[in-house]
C-alpha cells in the first residue's frame, strides 16, 4: 500500500467496527476520492500491488465505497467518496464484476418521495446515517445504492448533501455524475429553500426572527457560537408555529448549510431542541431529536426546472400541540 500518515494510520486502527450483522470489520486502508474516477483504476494508483491482486480484492468483496461493498471494476467514483479495504471478504457483498450478471431484486425499506431520471429522494428516518461512519455502515446511501442497482447494475447514487443521523426528512441523491458535478460545485447557489421543523424548549419572546452567528468546532467535534468572525457564518430564519406547555414548534429556513447549524443557534438562544443529547436538552417528549427536514427546493443545473421535494412533518410533532 502507499505510505500512510500517522493520522491515517490512527484512523485505520480505529477502523474496527461492526457491520449491520454485528460482525467485526478490520480495515487495512482508507482513501478519500479527490476527483471523478473508476474504482479499479483508482485502487491501482493507491495500492502498491498488481492489477490481479486489486481485482481479487474487488471480486472477494473486500472493497467498500461509502460503507457499501462494491466489486464492479468500473464503478463510478465521485469527489468526497470514501473507499476502504477490508482485511477479510464481506458476506454481504453484491454481485458486481465485469461479466454480465442478473441484478438481484431489492425492496428498499425507505420511503421514496421523489424520483426522476436525474434524482432520487427519500424520507430519511431518525437514527439512520446519510452516509456510513467508522462506527456504523448502515446508512441511506447503501440502501439507495442497492435500490438503484436492483434496476441497473451500473447505477449508483451521488451524495449531494447530508442531514444528521438524529434528524429525519428530505435527503436527495443525484443519479448521474454530470448532474452531481454541476450541482455540487455550486450547491448553495442552486438551492433556494431548505425548510425544517423543530420543537424547541421554552416560549420565544420574538415569534419571528433571523439568527446570524459565527460557528466553530472544538476538538470534541462539538459546534459552538463564537464572536470570532473567522468562524463560519450561519444564518437561520425561524417562525413560531405553535406553543404549548413550555414548548414551541418552529418552522425554520436555513440560508447557510453549516454543521449542526439549527441545533447550535437555538441552544445559544436558550431554546435547545427537545431530545438533543449533544446540545443540552432538558425535555424529551418525543424520545428522539425534535428536528425534521421538511422541504428542499433547488434549480436543475441544466433544464433550469425548479424542483421542490417535501417530507411531511411527523405526526408526533403535531400531537404535542
């Protein structure tokens, strides 16, 4: 393998996780993709070994892309994909090789809320990652990948954005690299609306307001509000929809897409989101984080069509009020 940095080696030592079937995975390498590529060619450049050995890794189901096992030689890689190599073959590997083979039927357990030739969107449930992590391979990307490849073995989803594991709602993937590249390059310019609903603690003095803060992240991966303008600027508009028993239902629109933006800004305002274990909740009437991504509106980069994708606010949010 190529020479690794100390940080990369530490990350790989931490790469001992459990997969969906609670089996231990030991990763021998992890690579971040910097540009569009094909999987076999990418691995040949990264791995100090022969073409036959790389093909064996793929055929044996030892190569994972964003947590999903891939053995297709010409699988399309996109910028920011993460490619990992497992020490041992994975039992859940898909049938993917250079020979013709029938695709396996797959019934996805996620609700599809939009699909056309260029996009597929799901209503992501709370507790499911958008993309795999070192601790959890079960993610929306993997499920959508299996769904698309059950219809076309050469298909794959491309990650346009993410929402937190604890947040439910709209999650959109591109279905081809051309659209993905165009949107990803200027995502914030093409997106015109990102609507969320949240249940926050307390009664708001201002029933409608714009929050403007600078955010930074500490060594424990917690985001916080700072007065330092070198931090990332975060802008969120909120409107109180309902109030009851010391709780407020908010409709929010984020103008910037910062990590944990809504959660951190509401905490700084003294109104943490209910169930937010990361950012200081005191109430949890939902037994989950009270945050839902309800709408995403964006412009198609080529057709210039305005695409609106919505996921209904969960009933348990309304029942509280």
